[in-house]
C-alpha cells in the first residue's frame, strides 16, 4: 500500500493523563476486521481488577490506527499475565491489552485450527510527483522574481534578539550560545525510554557490522577526547535524550559521522526541535559564490574544521543534549552530555553561521569582513583575487580573524604553487589532493579546470527500468551553473514524457522510453572529457562585455551567458559563464510566447550575474532569433495583452540600458539548450563553450535590429470611443448614498440589456459584475465632468497632452473599461491586483468621490482618515484625497460624537469683586472638600466617621477660612456659615457651585429673612447675604476656591497622612493649615532691601473687629497730624495700597485659553458632555441662547434637550457639524447617526 497523505493526531488514555502526539500516514484501509470472528470472552477468565484498553476486543471491528515500533516500546509498562486459554494480558499506558493465539474458541467449531496472518507494508509517498511537475509549469517559472528575500519574520527577530543578548565568549574567544527556544522546556515529556530503545536497536545493528562499530566508537571517543561531550552520573529536569545514528559518506577527512535526532518526540508528543527557533536564513547563494569563484585569476579554498562543534552551548542548557552510549553490552549504559552545538538540532546551522558572521561584524578590515560574509557557504570558504600576494595576505587575515573565535581553517587549496618558506603558508593545513570538490563541483587545482562527477552507474537494465530508477539517476547529475544544460535538458524532457503516460513509480516504462534513456545514460561515459576552464576572463582585463543568448522550442526555453574580455594587449577571449533552461509546459503554448519566456529567463539570469560578481561591463547585449519578441519589447506594454504585457514590463525593467539584437538560429548557442545535444557532441561544440565567432571578432554592426513585422500578435484591439458633449451630465447631486446610486444605475443598465436582448433577460438580485459595471460607468462620467480635456486626449491616444502638476507624475493611460487609470510604478508586481497597480483616477471635489468616501468610511466601521485613504487607494486614486478623507471623518456625526470636542472661549476678565479693596471676606467663594475620617472618641471601641472641610475664600485677598463639618446638609452648612460670620464678619456676596446644600442654604436664608425681617430689622440693619452660583458642571468657573481646595489637601496629606485623629485634634491641625495658607506671599518677594515682609493674606486679617465700619481713605494724609487710631487705620490701608500695586498687576496675564476656539450660535445642534457617560450616550440638544459676558465673550449657553432646558458652560458643549440638521424626533430621541 502507498500513502500520499499524512496527519498529526494525539492518542490519550481512558484511565490516566497519558497522551502522545503521532504523525501517521493516511490509508483507505489498514487491514481486515480483527478478530476474524466473534470470540467467547468468558473462556479467557480475565481478572476483574484488570482495566482493558479495548473492552470490546472480542467483537470483530475495523482497525483505526496502527502504532509503529518507534512508539510501541514507550507504551509498555511492567505487568504480564498469561491467561489459561493461551493469550497474554500486557499492561500499557493505555490500559491492559490482550494478544496472542486463541485456542478452543467455542463460538465456532472446526477440526483444523488455522492461523490467519495479515502482513501489512505501508510507505509514505510525499508530494514528490507534484514537485517534479513544477519543472514544466509555466507560472512557476515566470511568476517568481530572482533575488534574496531579507524580510525577517517575528520568530527570526526573536531569535536574533536572543543571540545578541545571551551569547558570551570565553577567555579563548570561543563563543558560548544558548539554544533559542520559543517556549518553555516544561512541555517536554520523558525521552529516556525512547532513546534507550533506539540505542539498543542501533547496538544490535553495530554488532552485526564490526568495522562500522569500530568507526562509530572511534568517532565518539574523539568527541569525548576533544571535550565536546562529557560523561555524567545524574541529570535533572528539564532534560532531553538525543537518539543517534551514523551517516557514511565519501570524504577525505571523515568517512563516518554520527548524527543526532533532536526531532524524536518525547512522551508529551513534543521534541526538542519543536521548541526551537530555527533563526533567519544566513546561507549565501550557491550560484553567486560559484560565479565569483570564476571571476579572478587566483583562487583559494578552505573549510572550517568541525564548525558546529567549535561553538559551546552554555552549561545550563547542556542537559537538553544527552545521549546514551557504551562500547560493549557488558558495560552499563553511559549517559553523556554534548557540550557544543549539535548537528541535528534545528537551530544548529543558524548558531554556527551567526557566530561566524559576528566575527565579520567585529572585524575592522573591510575586505576580510566582506569575504567572511559573502564567500562562505556553510563551512566552505571560496574566494578569488587578481593578485597572488594580496590573496595570500587576505587568507592570512581571514585565518587570524576566524582563529580569534576558535574557528580553525583546514584543507587549504590554491590554483598556484605556495612557497613553503612563507611563515603563513607553513602554518596552513594544505589539501594535497589535486582533484577536490568545490561546493559539489569537481575542481583540479593544478590545471585550474572544473569537471563533473564521473562515478555514475551507467549500466542500466532496460527490462527493469522504472520511473523511480530514471529519476534516481538524473538526480545524481549536479550542475548548478548550467554548463551541461544541453545534455540535462534532454533528461528533463524525458521526465516530462513519463508524466504523460501516468505510470507508477515502480511500474516498468515503455520500450521506446527505455531505449531513449539508455542512449542518454550511455553518453555519460564521455563526461570525464569535459573540462571547463575555471577562470572566465583573460588576464589584465581592460574591456568587458556580457552577451546573453535566449531561445525557445516546443520542448524547452532558456538562456546562456558569455563574457568577452579584452586584455591590455588587445587579445579577446570569450567563455561560457552560466546557463539556465526550463522545460515547456504540458499545456500547448505558442512559440512566440515561449520565446518571450526565454527572453525573461535571460533577463533574470542577467540580474543574477550583476548581483553576484564584482565586474563592471562596458556593454551588455541580449540576443534572440525571434523578431516578434524584439517587436514586443519595442511596443508600449499598454498595447499588449496581459500575458505578454507582464513579461515585457519585467524584461524592460531588468534590462534597462542594455541592447537587444537579432541573431540567426544557426549562430544562437541557446538553440542547443532548448533542443538538447548528446554529450559526445557537446564535448566538441565550440559554439556552446565559446559562443559565436562574431562576438570574438567584435563585429556587431551587421547584427543590428531587423525590420519588425507590422502585424505583431498579442496586441489588444483598438478601441473607438465616442464622446457626446451634453450640458446635462449625470445627476450626482440628487443622490446622498453611494450604494443607492450604484444600484440605481445597475438597474438602468439591466433594463437596457433586457431591452436589447429579448431572449436573454437578466433577473433576480443584482450580481457583483452588474454592480462593478455600474461603478465603472459612474467613474467614467465623473472623469468626463472633472477632466474633460485629459479624457478626450487620452481616449484618442494623443501624444501632446498637458497635465496639471498633480497629474504629471501618474503616467495616466486609457484602459479597456474606457476610464483613465494610473500607470504608476507597481506594474511589475505579481502580488497586487490590477486595480491596485493601476487605480482609477477620480477628483476629490466631485460628488461621486465624496459619496464613495462616505460609503467606505462607514463600511470600514468609521475608520480614520489614514486608513480610509489607504483602502480607497486599493482601487481608486483621488486627487487631493487626503483632504477629502479628513473632511469626511470630520463631517461624520457618529465620529464627532465619539471625539466629543468642546469649545474653549478666551479666558475672561477678572470680576470687579476681585479687584475692589474692602474688608476681607466681603466677597466670598465657598466649596467643600473631603471626606476625611476622624475618630468619634479616643480609646477602645472608637470608630471612624466621615467629616468634610468647608472652605471660604476671600475674592480680594485670597485669604482662606477652613471649617470642619460633619454633614453635607443645608442645616450643616448654615451652622458652618454662622461660625464663619462670627469669626470673620458677615459677607455681602457668597459665590459657590450648584451643590444642593448651597442651593438649599440660599433658600432657607431667604425664607428666614422673610419670616423674621421685623424682629431682625434693627440688628441686621437691612443687610442681606446674596448667593450667586456658577453654571452647572463648570468647575473652572470656581477656580479660586478650587485652588484653595488643592492647597488645603496638599498640607493635610503631608501632615496627617494615614493617621486617625479625633475631632479636636483634626480641627487643631486644620486651623494650623489655615494659618500657613494665610501666611503665603501673594506676590514675589520685593527687591527692596528695606522691605522685609512680603504681602500675605494675613496682613488683611489682623486687628479689626468683626463689625468695623468702612473708613475713609487716609493713605495720603500727613502722619504727624493723625491721632493714634487713624495712624493704625493708615497702616492698614497701606497694605491695600501694596495690594493694588503688587498683587493685582500679577493677575493681568492670561495663563491659558488665550484665544477663542470655536463659537456657538443659536439653533446650533450640540452634544452635552457628561463625565460618567460614554460619548454615544451624551444627550443631544439645541442652543436656545448664549450668555455674553461684560467683555463681549460668550461662555455659557441655554440648551433645550428632550428633558427640558438646562444651562451649561462652553466646556461641556460639543457642537455638531453645521451641515447636519436632524428632525425634531431625532432631538427627542437623543440623536441618531
């Protein structure tokens, strides 16, 4: 059976918390039902305390899952019971299972006991077949872009951060790294049993091969001797045991290598590799390194000795790298921990190469750093230079740099003789083998030639030839530079033919295919004759040209590149650099299209060459034998059909500044890589190895561009556009909804269609295509309205078009939909849609555009201007779109409600009550703060009660009076007011906010004075206290007492803190705070040295009775003639003089609200800001009147809401956009959007 699918699943026990993750192959059926017939379970006599994993084991059932040997041994537990009738009971983590031979089954009678054995063989076939099909899938070939992708994923960035923050170096300079983990090691289960079982299996295998066991043992002994692993006696979690096995290979240094399996799952179903980050890709491009290898005259090759094992793993993580080993079965199992980076772990390549790159980053020598970064392929170093001595110096510097990080280089190879007297070369570990491999390619350093693998098995049994064997042979041919492309393309074509027959992997192929393959294989006996000079240019180059030939046939297409170099002695040399070919798709494609694909391969090959080598070409020439392709490349892409257009655009971008010319098919070397050549012929094909003779001669004039055929295929048909000038354009202004407008036009277009096509009516709901055609038509009409001149000129393909400044850089063109689109610079992208690459041009001042923006704004759930514009530009290109996006959001009622932006009038002038001299507290502001907690009494059983602080602030002197009150009631405030009057005198006016206690106190005082006016007439002398209230919810109107509250709290927090005081104690502290606050300076200290006192509120509170009448002003009277009483009064009035000169002048500047920000008019629709409600629940209202202050600035408005009329300051009012006029019902409901 053969499986083509796999899946991951988790098995769990019914009796405990055991679970295990498995990777399984999927089959239609595993085997027949088991058991074959129903069994008599009573005859087994199973003990009652045994819990079976499958209670219905005796009933024939289908097998759902087959667990392999790699997991089976992990399931077994101690416990084995033999039943009287034959089978066994075995204890497992999933419960007890029954297995074995069943004898004497009473459910059926037979004289002969038979035994049925079902043998199952299952292999997993991955998507190899699908991968090979990609050889000839055209889109796979032409849609990809060459070049490295340096974009890091989130995991890559995390891995880099972990490396830079945790890596250290020891005293020798050796790196010590941490294994980058994406999650905690706590999720690892037990790995010992699984590793032990696999080791025992390995041990049995090694016992059967003594020579292999000896090499295996020697390898690990060396591992131990070098300190790369250490034997340990015990281990603690978290730990992980690595199973291991060996890999044998052809190598001059290591015939056998032990590799470790960090992907082995633990009992929890997770492996060490599952927890690791693999890091960003750091491997350099193989083809690029080989191209640079052929660039200069002298080359050097080496590799890092045991590169992975030169990097230590930090000690605390080494228990994640435990292995089991012993030399013989007589010894106990030994536990070893690996101390270095281990091949087989997911992060090992990244960690080793990242340490190597770190040395390059830290190196001050730019040339050394560049070669370490760009000339390494894993642990292989290959670089070249035109100067022998400079190359040796570079080798020495690279060697020193790498040795500083404990990365020794070995197996040095040069293409020249190295002097043994040189101090540097004496220390080198030279590879004396003249025939060596360079990144898989054979290289003879004595002759400086490249060659290919010669140990291919060419003895093929035609009668037993299968698709698997054919592919196995072809996969052995390694040619990254494409030097054998004319031969290898025949094998690719053969593989493609195998798929046409749709035969299995192990089915015999037809006789004609077998004979064809036999001829191909037999020709490979000539492979040793192919020797390619490594150096691709001449010595002492003064002039360089690059020539790339492209071609296609019905079977394949591709390109080959040649370098023509001219030395200082004017001797030209032409050599093949590299080649690339692709098999043609199975789906028939025209020859001109395939020729264009070949040209695209050539353009991409050119880009690869330019990015890889450090040569500067004086000229670059592209050659093709297709005049149609040359004609397409000279045609504007807009006039070409999509398939041709996309490829022409990419070719022109990649080959900008290069010359495309025509060459006959006979002289085109690319013809060989599209039709195929036998290997014996290729050996002597000078056209392939050195290019056509006219390149060597440099005679290129006669190969100028020939006449291009006038009837090029793949051109779009010409469009005839009729414009009808009409004074009555489409009535965009009659629509207020983009959706309603497009649907209306869509139904109009449907009506026109149904009228013209009597038998093909469209019915039902509007389709997506109908709505798209409607939108395109509306966009076309808006363009005719907004850009009439440009539309007309573009529609007739006029070459003399004058664009405005905001349209000149858009590369506009007229498309098939008869609308103007933006050409832009995204045409080469295969990731974007056509609308994204070429959006439709629209004008932001047109009604169509404003409706579109409003629709998209609501569709995007009221997105902001930036997001709205970005989404619009996926299909449209609005001129001035940024301003329209902002205005759309600003006009949206729901967005305005969510932002809740209030008005900020200019800071008002100070009221006259704050600028008029008089007795302290004559004009007073009052407020509450708190609560504070005090003890009801001292001693045991005391409890905390709430109290509040009532603050009285003098408007003129900013003096403070603090009272402690126990309730927030009107009566409580009246008592507090009486204490205040008794100590500070009766105020004329009291200002406060709209607290209920203040409003109630004003009412009670009014009632009290009205009912007792006759009794109190003599004592009150007709004086009354006037209460005045600031607008509701406007604390900034009472800034004077709010500042007093803040100052009071400042001192109380620092003095009282978390202490609990009694009423007397707290009141004492409060009076002391009052004294401190009344002693603070009102103005900055005077610069006069004779003035020792700063003006404070206390100056105005000293020495007057509470009922002192207002006296005349005697500030300027002569002191010598005043009696003592008047002299004291003159001193008091002197304080008021200083107050007028020093303190009042400090109040002149406006510290904030320096400008009017917005104004409010009657009938304006507004939102009323409420602190404890979200913006969508703020009440909607209309302004009835605005109250203007004495300075002519309005700061308070009367508003009508659904619940009545209210008064609010501008700071609590959010005006809505002026063009929104809701109905009366909407106001009553609180507004709607």
